[in-house]
């Protein structure tokens, strides 16, 4: 067994839960691999990790790994995660969501968790579509694309998840792709190490639904698309606006310091006891 | 049947009626040691709408917590006087703030200008409710002056103790005057009722 | 004049709920402002940090419910408080707490509905929302205080039941009781039973998180205790993993019901008031139970044999006590500040010749003793 595979096996649950639910060729597996390698690299022990998810293809991720795992309701993962972190700040809380989960039904929770700066690492797989329910348009489906609920064409504008996270006040925002797996490992590790509300948007693909409806080819071809359209943050600074027109930036987009909620709350406890 | 005494404090939002109800209930319940229940009803507006607080006291556990037939009605404005005087028992006591209540529907009422006393004598209109509490302590036997003072002191903001103590005293003094003035009238009315 | 001691207090129903919650060990509260429940949030924002607990105001009631479930999974006894509109938003995650068996307490201070309704006026119209508000077959425990003292005691009981049966427990309090002030004495030294969730004693590798037990309640490990397990809102097997096997689904759903149904006697709380010889019995709950008691007293003064049954447990429905008064009374009157929610249950369980009458008041004011007396005269 290759070293990298051995490492992943160290963290998988072997009782009962395989094969997994994802389509062959899906990028979620790559993202899960990255997540595991980053956790290992950070040196967390399994007992201190709580992996929380919502509903959808990403929602099924926690069940496969050997941590404290919580598969919540659609869009609400961050609210459960907030309760966990505040009740036991010693736990390392990681939330995984999809695009619909994070910024449609869970959009309100997303911006408020970011604003509050709760110490949660948030991993969002953005594949531009609702995969598990069969390919309906999501808030990140680009204008003009076809889905099973925009059969003629999507006439809505899309969210840029990373920019939304930045605007809402997240202290760390990064973007990667499942194609750039090595880079993703590093970004994921930085996301986990950051204290406060950190976000990593992972550009993935849904060849089964979205790719098929928009004639984008197989998983491999869709990953090629990621390769061709991603530009590193560093490289982007040297490019003109028209060159960046159909490109997206990958790398660290924001890294700043703000007071973390549970540490601020320690002050409140002190003041409350003084006032007693 | 056990002893039960039903009080309604009524007026408009902003006159401090709910705080009055709480202080009165605390004086009766905690400092005088009786059973007490205090309820209120109010609209969405914090100022200006109708507002009432009710206090029921008893020597035994209170079943129905809201006021039924009133033993005591305080009306701090004309509307509440008009709306509620019908709920008074025959021997119930009506106390009105004569600053705002010009028409008193029944003869045997105590007319005391709580707001004017607060404004002119104490220079703070907002203590009109405490003036009224002083009057209630004097005009009824439901609460001892000691208890009402202790309850007021426990609930008012720090630094306003003297003002509020003065307000209570002003209310008690005004009540004594009103009591003297109304005694002959009340007696004559009693006679009328009996015949 | 009695000397004021720390323990004798004039408290609002909402404040007594807070005192009860703290006494029961509540250390986490998440909520969203709403009349008439806001006092609970305000007071807990003062008190929880004093005892190293956490108060957080979330972005809505959906989030509040999610947060208290998360906190409970991490080991904190947790609570939220709301009113009808917010309670509607909580229904989604309330169902999650049921299926994932996460202890927590939800206070619903009932106001007039539907929708925004009557924010500052009382009502009892959330009885059925509390029962069936969240989707799917599920058991639920719903308690209802009618005095300030009961607000305190019932809140403690609610936490105990939540921990004991690994279930959300709902406290339905109406606006009258929530805002009413009464004297209660709280004795810090009083020997009150406080129940904490049963944790696993087996080594982690032997832990079966959703294993059936004689009581139907599996031991619960907190996140971080070393028992790494999976929690999901999907129907799951005894290991907590999603299942689609009928032979695993059926026993799971039945266990959820059984863990509540086999403890009815323990869950049912109420009071018989002069019902033994009563020809007419009033069945009531919340603030109306007090009107009922008064009406029964007044009726007896007039020589009528009237009693009252107060329900402090709303769900599971107090079938046995209700059946008892159905057997002994000729007439049952169910006054409610709704169009008839508990009266339907009374009629459903009625297998006797007793006639069941209702008083339904939906004008935002409490049902008075006189109104009940009038009904008694009308139907007897």
C-alpha cells in the first residue's frame, strides 16, 4: 500500500460504511484525502476533532472517517458547530459543506458565523450544482448554464463564495481546486491552523449532473477545465483584467487577525463574575 | 372563604405602572409575607398606550392570578378611570391622579394630583408612581409603610433613594389630607346606601 | 415584617424558568429575541457567564436550535426560549434532536397566532405545534406550568427528563404565566434531584452509541470523551450509521416511542382538585388551570359538586388521569385559549357516558372563573 493510502486508511472507519455514496470520478474523495492529510500534518488527535456536515454529497463525508462526526440538517452545520465549539473550546471543529448547503439554505448562518468569528474551519466544496438531488441549479451555478431546474438556461447571477466569506468578515479565506490536490493539502492545513472563522472554497466538479447537462465531458475533462481556469493569487497580480476575465484565483485570499468569539467570551465571564 | 384583595393600577404606558405593581407586590409578598400575584397587560408600545398592572394578595395560595372584582383601583388617567371604575366592588376604593382625571364617576374617590406633586414638589414627574404608592400605603391596610419603603428602595436606581423616599412621604401626606377631606362624604354615602 | 432573605423572591414566570434551568445545570443557551420570551434570554445573558456557562444570541431560531443541539453533544446541558413564530422555525432541528436523541430544553412562551398574531397577548394555541410541529412520527415530552413556582420546578424536571430519556423536552408557558410575578422561595440547599445523562462505561471500542437497553435509552458519550461515533439525522442503525434495512429501521423508530411510552407514570404531572365526588370536572392547563380551580371553589360555595384536573404534562397526553375523571364525572369542561386542542384528546379517550364540553377563547385574554361558572350553569 502506498504511503499516502496508508495514511488515509489510518483515519477511515472500516466498520460497515464502504463503498461510499459518491460517483466514480467525483472530486469529494480528493477533498477528503486532502482534509485527512492536513489533519494528520497539523497533529490533531482523532478524539479532539469534530467533523460536522450538512446535507448533500458533502454531507455524507463525516460518516467515513474516524473522528467525532456529526451529520446535521441542510444548511445548519455551522449552527451545530457553533454550539459544539462554545460548549467545549478544546475541540477542533471542522465543517464541510456544499455550495447549496453553505450559501443557499445556510447562507444566513454562514455570514453570521463569519461575522462572529467563531473558531471553526469551514471547507466548502463548490461544484455549482445540487448533486445529490439530481442536478438542480444552486447559488453558484453560473449565468447561462443548464441544470435540471434551469432546463432552458440559468438566468440568475451567481455567488462568489470566497468573496462572500471575505465580505462577511472571515479572518482566513482560501480557494483551491480538486485538480490542484497538492496545493489543496497546504491550503487546507493553513485553514485548520488559523484561529477564528476560516474558510476554504474547493472548486470541484459534478460530471454526473452538471457536466452532462452542459456537455462538459467526463470528470477528467472537467478537472482539465479547473487546471486551465485557475490562476494563483501571485500570478493574478501580474495579469490584466481582461486576461483574468474567465479565470478564478486560487491560493490565500485573506489572512487577518480578529478577536475570536470564545476568547472574547472569557472576558464576559470575568466581567459577569465581577458584577455579581 | 379566605381573604383576597384585588388591585388594579391603570393609566398609560410610561407612567411606571408595571414597576409600581412589582414594588407593591414585593412589599406585600416579600416584606409583609402574604401570598401575592402580579400580572400585567400591555400593548406593543412602551410609551403612550394603555397599560395596567394588577396585584392580588391573599393569606392563602392564590388561584386566579388576575384581578376580579376590584378592592382598589388606581387610575392615573381619564381613560383608565372610565374603563375600569365599573369593576370596583361596592366598597372598593378608587384613587385617581387628579392631574389628569377630571371627571370622577363616583363620589367616594380619593383625588390626589400625583403627577403635579411629583412635578412641582419633587421636580421629577417620573416619580408620580412612587407618590401614588405612598398614598396607597396610607389609604389602605394592605401594605405597611415600612414594607413599601423597603420595596421601593430595593427596586429604584442607586442615587435616587432620597428622591424616592421624599416621593413616598409626599404621597402619604397628600393621602392624609385627602382622607380627612373625604371622610364626611363617605360616611354620608354609607348612610344613603343603607336606606 | 419578615426579614428579607436571599431565598424568598418575587419572580416572573420567565425568571423562575431561568432559576430552574441554572439549578438543573443548564450551561448553554442560544436564542433569538422574541416577545414574550425575551426575559429568559436577557437574564441568562447576565447569569450564565457568572457560572462559566455560555449565552449566545444567534441569527435566528433555526440557528438557536442547532446551537443547543451542538452544545449538548459537546456535553453542556442546553436550552433555548422562544414564542410561536420562532418555535415554528425550530421545528426542523427539533426533529433532529428527537432522532439523534440529543437532550435539550425548548421553552415556548405562547402568544396569540397564527403568524405574528398577538405578540403581547396570551394564548394556548401551540399545543399541537408542540406535539406534531416537526415532521415524521415521533414521541415528545411537553410540560406546562401554571404558577411561578411550577415554572421553576418544571424547568428542573424538563432538564432531568431530557437527560434521562435523551430527548428534547418542550416547556409550553403562556404569556400570563411567563410574565406573572409571584413569590417563590428558592432554597439552595434543598435536596432536589438533578439527573445527568448516563455515559458509557465500556471501553470506546465496545461502545454502541444507539444500542437498545431495558429502558430504551442508550448511554451517551460527549464529543471529546474519547468515544468517537457518528451522529446523523438519517435513520440509523445501533452504531449510528445510516441504514435502509427495514429490520433496522423498525426497531429504531419503535424504540424512540418505547423509551417515552414505558415511562408515562413518571412523565405525567398534574393535580386533582376536589375531583373525588365531582359531578363536573374542569380539565385545564397553564394559566387557565388557575381559573378552573377558582371556578370549582366558587361553584362549591354555591353547592355544586365541581372539581378540576390540572395537566402539567401536556404530551404524552395524561390519558390515565383523564380517564379517571371521565369515569367519575358526568360532565367534563375543557376551557382552552384556542379552538380546541386538548379537548380533542379528551374526547378521543372518552369511552364513558360523560359529556365533554369546551370553552374556546381566542380573543387574547385569559378565560376567567366567571366564564367557566357560566358554562357550568349552562350545561349542568
